[in-house]
C-alpha cells in the first residue's frame, strides 16, 4: 500500500515492514483526522473497529508491530497470522467448485514470515507444536469474530435463497420500473434466475423504433429486451460465449402498445426454456434459450430501463442503446413455482 500525506508524514520515499491488514485502513484515517469511530449510527450501536491504526509507523520505521494477530477465511480456505508466524490451509482452489478435502481433513502449512517473507519453506514437519498452537489460535479468533460456522459452499452462496440469508428484494416476485431507472445493482433488482418470468412494457413508439426497453448484465452475460428497426427482440447472453436471440418478424406501428416477453423455464439451475414475444396480447415471436446464468451476471454490471449503460449485453445495438420512444412503465414478474402458460 502506498501512503501519501505531506502534511502529516515527515519521512519520504521509505518502506515499512510492519504487519498490517486492510481492516487497519479505516482506523488509520480516523486517527489521522482526529475523529473517533462512531459508537452509534442512526440509533444503531456499532461494533468496535477490528483494526488498528498504522500511523505509529509513519515516522518510526523500526517500531514494533501493533497488529499482532489476524485470521483469514474464505470459502473454507483458512489461515492465521500471529507474531511473525503464518499457518494456513487451501480448502478449495479458486477455479474449482468442490473442496480438496473435508474441512476436518485439510492439510495445513506453516511458515516463519519473519525469516521467510515469501513463504518458501514449509516448517510443518519440523514444528508441529507451533502449528497446533496456531490452529488453536485460529479457532479462538473465529469464535471472537463470528467466523463460525464455516461455510465452504461456493456458487450456492451467490443465491440468497440457497445460502439462507435475506436480500434487498426480500423474496419479491414483482417489480415495476419507470423510464430513467438505471444503474440498478444486481442485488437490488428482482432475481430472474432459475425461474419463469414475464416482462410487460407499456410504451409509446415512433415508426421504426429502436433501443433498449430493459436490460441486465453486460458483455460477459446478461439479457436484454429491446427494439430494432421497429421489431421487438429478446437476447440472452450466456457468459459472453453464446447469444440466444428471439426476434419478432412483425413491426410495431407507431403509437401506444404493450410489449410482453414470456419465459417458460425448463427447471433446475442454469437451464434453458422457451421465450415468447407478444404485441398487445398477440404472439409475434418465439424461440428457445438453451442456457441461463444460475448465480450472477457480473460484479459491476447493472439493470437499466431505456438504455444499456455499461458494456452491451448484445452487440447489435452497441453505441445506440437509448430507446427512441417513450416508456410509461415496465413490470417484471417471476413465477418460480410454475411455467408460464402463454
């Protein structure tokens, strides 16, 4: 980490080697500006800051560390740093969906990072007593900081219903949106994955209308309901690898209309289904979508009404995604218990 504070740090172009962690950044800023961390926010009592300030090291390169212990845990991968020693175990490789071992069978490694900064020499066979002490220390920290129970699921944790946690939509199955709504994060948008759904758009269109009615995601995955040359189109971008497109052969005349897209899901997770496009209640297009995303569309991509703000879900309208008509409202409904009749 690079720190620049000309008014508060006398040392210039120097390196510090004390152990610290990302949780120390907020306490450092509070200390630098002389403001205590808030004890209560909006009437809610706050948990104490878990990090410590690094300000003591700015003008004293050899000052002893003040961050003595730090646990690490992610998807079952676990580690502990304590007084210059580091012990850890790789429970799951980042590119795999299943663990290497059961949690109780994980293989731990041990390093003295004071002498071996790059962790090249595993000392677990030479010092099993030290490993046992650090494993015990990890469990103490895990209890103290609410790490337990350790959840080693991977993709399932992206789905609040499976993971067993609340989400911002709180199980809603209907969402009404209006023109100008854009930049909606995935966690704040109705979950349309692994389910049947309907999109109803009340619009006022000019002749040869074009542009996005509603979209979610981007060039690495998502979906978009849009118009091109006066014809409604629904496209599903599967992981940026394959585009499934359902297009109407019938143009929409100028004026007020209701455009609808129905998706009858085949069931399971990440499966496909049948999509249908309707104009004022009359079916004008149908097709198959072979695969869908089961967990997430992207970290930075959003849902947008009347435009595709970030990377385009479909390259067909790249640079020309703004809808040329007027959108009165769009309603998205999901039907997880059944397929849509049509």
